[in-house]
C-alpha cells in the first residue's frame, strides 16, 4: 500500500477512482478504508479480500 500512496503523491493525485484485482483487491480495500475522503469510487474485481484467499498467488 505504501507504493500506491507514493505514486499518488508523486503525481499529485488527491482524489481517485480505485480498482482492485486479485491480490490488489485487499490493498485497494485497505486504501479505501484508510482514506475514504480521497476515494471517489471503489471496485473489487475477483479480489482476494483476506490473505488466506491468495493461495494461487503464494
């Protein structure tokens, strides 16, 4: 998640639409939870919401 925040900061992006896919689903969910005032919308596409859901990605 730190990397995503650094990219947003680098490009000066304050508010954004957020899409999470696979393992990025959990990262996107945490980002949306921690910064709800910055997220315009949130979509989770086949996202792994918990680390134990990531068995294929391990």
